[in-house]
C-alpha cells in the first residue's frame, strides 16, 4: 500500500511541476475533468485498433484483472499520460490518412447543393429528401476523422524551440503545455471545420423556422456550407506541409503523386459544378420573384412546393415571364446558368445524371479558363466567372507543374544515362578508338545500366549507418559466400568482415578478367554468369587445360594463398590462368588489401580443415592434381610396358636356349618375330614423340601451387 501511495504522490508532483500555469495538483486535476478522461479513453482505443495490437492488449488486461482496484486506477492514469511522437511512424501514417479524409470531406460537402430541385410541372422549388439524407450521413462519417484528429492533437508532443540547439531537440510531454499550444494554434479552425452545422440546420433549425422549408433550406445550406468550407479547406494546407516535412513525401511513387494532383483538379471541377447547379436554381427563383413583383395577383408563397395552397396556378404565368427554351434577354438574362435550365438537370432527381453533367461543365470551363462563358450583367455572376477563370489558371499551372516534376523524377536516370552516353561517344571519337573497342564500351555501359538503373550502390550504401550497412551486405553477399564450400564453416564475425569489404563488379560478354602471368589483385565470387579459365603452364608447348566457372564458383585463389602466408612479400602473386567471360557476369570482388586485412585479423582462416577444403575446391589445385594423376598414370603405363617387354625378352632367351641346335625351332622363330615387331613399334612411337617435342624439354609436371607455412605460428 505504501508503494501505491508513493507512486500516486509522484504522479501528482510530476503534473504539478510540469504545468505551465498551475502549481497545485488539485487545480490540474480540476482542469482535466471528465471530458479529458473521455477523450483519452476514446483516442487510446482508436490507436490500439490502428496499430493492430489486440493480442498484447488482451494479455495486458488479463494481467491487470488480478491486481487491486487502486492499482488498476493508478495504471489507467499512467496510460492516459502517454504522449505521441510527432515524427513517429504512427502519426506519419495517420496524417496521410487524415489528409486524404479531408480531401474526401471537402468533396462531400458540395452534395448539399444538390438538395434543392425544381418541380417543372408545378413551377415551384422542392427538396430531394433522399439526397438530403445521403449528404447528411456522409458528412457525419467524415466528421469522425476530424474528431479523432482533434483528440490526437491533445496527445501529440512538440519540440521545444529552446531545445533545438541540442540536435533533434527535446520532446515536450506535458499534457497541459500540449493542450495550451494546440488551443492557441489550430484548435479554432478545427472546431469550425468539425461543427455539424449542416446536420443541425436540416434536423433542428429549419423545421422550427417560419416560412417555406425549401426556401430556408436553400438559403441556409448555401451560407453554412460555403462559410464552413473555408476552414475545412484551409486546414489541409498546413497539414499537407506537415506531412511533407516529416516524411518528405505524401505519395510513394511518381505516378501516385501525379494522380494526387489530378485529383485536386477534378475536385475543383466538382465543387464549381455544384455551385453552378445551386446558382442556377437561385437565378430561376430570382426571375420568378421579379415576375411576381410586376404582377399584383401573383403570390410568392406559391413558388415553393411545401405550401400546398394554390400550387400550380401560376405555372403558366412563370413560363411566360421566365422563358427557358426561347430565352428573352429583355425579360431576364440567365447568363451562364441558362445551360443548366435548358438541359433539365435542375429538375431531375436522378443524382448521377445531374452530378456528372455539372462535373463536366465545371471541368470544361475550368480547363478552358472560362473563355466560353457568356455572362449577364449580374455582378455575382460575373464574379463567379472571374473566379472560374483565375482558379482554372492557377490549378492548371499547378497541375502541369507538379505532373512535370513527378514525371521528370522517373526520367532523371534516363537523362543521366543519355548524357553519359553522349560524353562517351564524344570521347571515343576524340581519341579515335577502333570500332571494336567502341562496341565493347557501349555494351559495358548498357549492361551496367540494365543491372543498376543508374544507381550508385557504393555511395548509397556508404552513407548508411554501420549496422545497417552490415545487414545490407549480409543480405546481398552472405548467400553467395555460403555457396562457396570453403566458407561454409566460417563464423558470423568472419563472414561479416568479408561481406563488408565485398564490392559488386560487372563484366560484359567476352571480357578478359585476368591473363595468365599477370598479377592477381582481387578474388572474384561469381553471382551470375559463365566464365572460362585456361592455363598453359607458363606457355609450355603442348600443354592446355580449361575449365568452366558458374554461379557459386570463385577465381583468383592465388591471392588467398598469398594472404594466408604470414611470410608473404608485398608483391602480388602471379595468375596461373586466363579468365574470360562467356556471358554477362555479375560478381563480388574482394581486393588484395581487404583480403590481407581479413586474413591478418582472423587467424581462424589458418585451420588445417579449411586448408584442405581450399585445396579440394580450388581450380588451381584441381588442375595440379589432375596433371599429377595423369603423370602417375603415364609412369605406371610405361613401367607396365617395360615389364611386358622384359618378359617377352626372357621368353625369347629361354626359347633360344632350349633349341640348343644350329637350326632354330618354330617357337623361337615366333618369339623372335614378335619381339622384333614390338621393338619396332616402340621405336617408331618414340621417334614420332621426339619429332613433336624437342629433346631439351623433358616431360614436366604442372608447378605445384604455393602453400603457406604456418609452422612458426602453430609453435
């Protein structure tokens, strides 16, 4: 119990110390109140749902069920003081969602303008009840996002301006300071944007007003939606800047960014079309009122369909006073709204029909900058046409500029490649390079572009932190190193050191990587492609050995022997093979200095088991072993031939000895002829071999690869 009391006292002291204007816990708790507790709980539940942490929450609740009531109460208090990081991933995702919801909300508000409709038969103003209910429900759903955003604003910390000198700055987590900062910034705009004024006007205010319901609905919705549209739209601008400041981008791809700007253009067309629809009804009702003023028998109440007395009696009079199909400008000039009246969209209750027609009218005039608008002398109509012209000019320039920016981002690499290719062509022409070299240079640049798309991987990875760079290198190179059998038994630390120093290299078809007799300065680990290795044992006539290398193989093992030798000189080893590509090759290179560093730092490379593995999979050792086996087989064959000849000679001597007479026997004659034939065949073979190979060159084995001596270290 004492622990709980101490914990509660510290919680109150923390609040009192961090309050900006209060010094006592009681005053701070009084300012919190039930409303703040309710807001904390609602926002906490919503954040849990967005972060998909239901499993952890269930375990959290189960663990708290076994605690006393006071501990649960103090735990809930501590959870409510959780402050969100404005640069955290959760708020960055939420801000993007809220920006899109704001754009959808400002596209839903103009739907209220489609509620008034003209009854052409009765020549009166009516209301589309179905459209009224739909717009009210959609507006209520969009307001939920505003409410959640306001709740999050009371829980989002901020960086103190005085602490920005210390790197990123200190995050202020005082709930009272956060609330005061938000109340003095965008709180008023958010409240004006989220107030359910259209819903309240339709459900509460309009039914209690005197006069025509359709007239009151048209008038109130026109002013309420228009004036509330301003804060709802203005709130998007700072929020968009905040999203681009924290995350850098709003959309992940260039085409999505272009589509976003195109959506803004379409949204403006939709809003202008809705205003045009409402103003068209407004102009027709104005014409009716002017006609009624000129006729003493006309009753203005009959122009609204909710007044059932005398409806339809003035339809003929209004048709004659306000002609639509055959317009008489001397009676009344409808100006740019005549198209809406003649097309019948103001009389239709088919929402898709009038929505798309009004949207097309707005898009057409917004794209043409209002050049085809024939206005009347009505001032507000002229102002509306001027607004369309200016808005079209600004939005069109904004759309084209942003789309050009986004589309250029996709072609920047292509332009860089084109410039590099042009510079290479000019340099080759200046140096008068032959066509064969030019073609090889072009193939190399083309292959490099296809593999990297113009991205400099070395600079990109070099700028990253060390741990992230190590993980990326492991992802790119570890699987390739593990395919080399000699590296399978290395530990993680050694593999990380090798991966960190591997560099990607590209070779085109028929490229000579290294020639026999040249110094070896790198060891290649092949990731893709096919190579051919050829050795002539130092150019000795009559010796030729070739092998193929594929993905997972390596070459340049002479460098590894040189690096493992503790008594090696500074001179690089000489290549015993010529390595040439048969196709495009993608590999990782380990330079001589890097390999020497790894070998000197990690003496575990000197294990006997690793040396045996290296001998087994090395192309140089394999070639030497094959030559050694061939030489042993030749010695064995020669020795066997000599033994067979010796046996035949002995048999001949025995046959001659048994004959004992002056005339040789038949057996001795056969043995003598066979011995002479074998001797003659052997002489011919030796003479032919001597004619091909000079006498001064004796049969020599391929030189045994150098093997490091670790006896001094093992002792």
